[in-house]
């Protein structure tokens, strides 16, 4: 059921993004009296799942079977349909090719513009409905657990992040992570003393290549409740007990859970802090590697900070968050063209992993807003077959006052589409290989 929920969330997000993106093209085309022959959600090679054409309308609406995007077929334009027969006929006043370059530019830019506007609306809505809740870094006195690449850079487990260059780090979120990646120095608190770490030149590329992240909080494993007739009950674990070590090795929440999971039907020794006492208890996880306890969550362990926004306040906050996502994603694009970045490319599998296995409106809208930003940026890439390729050719025409020939545009569109299909195949094969590993 969890996998189905993830798939449904992904399809719902993509459907919304495609509709909004293509409506941007559609709106500007109709504004300039350019005929739109088809409006498709998803692609429809060989067959269409559903289609209809309203009375007295020039546009046929439909849903395709291939969820890789969508399109609007604009009369007199060389697009994904590669309708060369239409281009051989006499140009008509309702066709894309007969309109001024500035109008054609706006038609092609409309999809990107509407995706950005959608991100503004979504992030503003998220800010208004849910506000912002975060865990201050200073609250987690046990610090963080760092990846091997971070260790090589000079970070040590238990370090508490303080500053990236001169910017204070209040919480460990995407914004803080981006600041760390861009910083020349990162200041941490280590055993009560501030230490400055010089960041290596290829730190980001090394993180991408290793694919094990940067850091995570070291949360304690504190028992919230014990199930009757469970291994934990047999071991006499109690509410409020903190598991501090297993078989003499200091461990935190994720490590404790992993150790239980990896030792089904094998007895291990827990070092437990109970009030002012320290106890050693024997416990044997069951055949599934479970012990029958509920752990305390982050909100039970720490005091979270919350910020609420009124309707008018939420708009600038949402726009600011969307702009930050946009600039951060644009900045990260440079790593795509490195060997490490190419190996980390992902397709639908990688995107699906961003969604939780149980439906949550906050996460759904947050991820949809982020995907809207990604779609806007990706479509601006100057590759024939994408909006950015069409925009590039129109800008060339405006600057040079020379219009590329139809033959050139058809060849460029064909090459671009082949490249994009190969790129999509490569990204999704990366997902498959990672899954098989």
C-alpha cells in the first residue's frame, strides 16, 4: 500500500505541474490569437487514453498514456509532433510562425513562468497553513553523525554546527546544508570549544560521488512505551529508559534500530540510563529484528521552534522560499555536468523516493512546489525539444534579425528530442542500478 501511495502522489503532482505548465503556453498562444490544436496531459504516442473537442473549439483536449510530461500542439510551430506537412503549406495568420518574435518568445516562456508562479502560490499556501516548525541545532547537545567524506574534511561525530563562513546556522535544513556547501570555512562546537574547519575544494563532488549524505542528528533512543509480551517487556525495559550502548558500543537512535534489525533471535546487551542509574539488560530481538518498543519522537525529546504567518505575511515568505529553492537549484546545476553529478542523476524512481509512504498534505504540497521549480529550471535549458531551445532560437532571431530555416529547426528539434529521450533512459537506468545494488 505504501508503494501505491507514493506512485499516486507522484502522478498527482506531475499531472498538476503538466496542466499548469502547458496552460502557460496555451494562455499566451490564445492571447495572441494563435491556434492551439491539441492540449495533452502526458504524451500519447500511437494512442490517447481519453480525448474530447468542445463544440466550436479549435483545441482537442486529451490524456496520454506515457507520464513523461505533456504538450500543447500549436499551429505552425515545429514541436514534439514534428508535423512537417503542416509546415509545407502556406503560412496562415493564426499560426505561430506568422506572429512577431516577441509574441512567440512569450508563448514559449509561458510554461516556465506559470511553473514559477505555481511555486510562489504553493509555498505561500504552505507558509499560511502550516507555518514553519524547526529544531534548533543548539537543542541537540549530542551533535551530529557525519559521513565518511565529512570526516575526511575534518568533521567529527558529536560536532555541533555553528556557522558557515560568517552565517549562523540555526537549524539543519536544506538552507543550512546549501550554506555549508558554499562555505570556505565551517565553525563547529567540539567538546565545548569552537573549531574552524577549512572546506576542501571538491567537497560537494565528493559527497555526490559517495552518495551517503553529509550529516544527521544523533538523537537518543528513549523508550516511550513497551508492548506487552515483547522482547523489550521480557528484558524489563521501561518508559523513559535511554539505550546508550549495545554490547558496550555507544549508539544513538538510528544505530540502535539498525543493530536490532541486524540481530534477529540473537541476544545483545543494552546499557540503559534510568534516572541516575545505569543498567545492563539482555534483550533478544524477534525474527523480524524488532523488540516491541515505541521510541520518543523529536517533538517529545526537544523543544521545537514555530513561526506562524498571517495571510499577507505568508505571501512574501512563500515567494522568498520559492526564490531560494530556484536559486539553489540553479546553483546546483553546475554539478550535473561533472562525472559525479552524471552518476547521481535519477529518474522517476529518485523523484518517487522524495514522497512518504503515507499521504501527508504538507509534504505533498512542499514536494509539488519543489518539482515545479525543477520543471521551470529544466525547461529553460537551451536544448532543442525544451522550451529553452525554442527561446534560444527566437532570441537569436531578435538579435540577428535572421530567422532560422525550417529545415534547421526540424533537424535541431529531432536531435534535441533524441538527446532528451537518451537522457531520460540514462537517468531511469541509474535508478534501476541503484535499486539492484
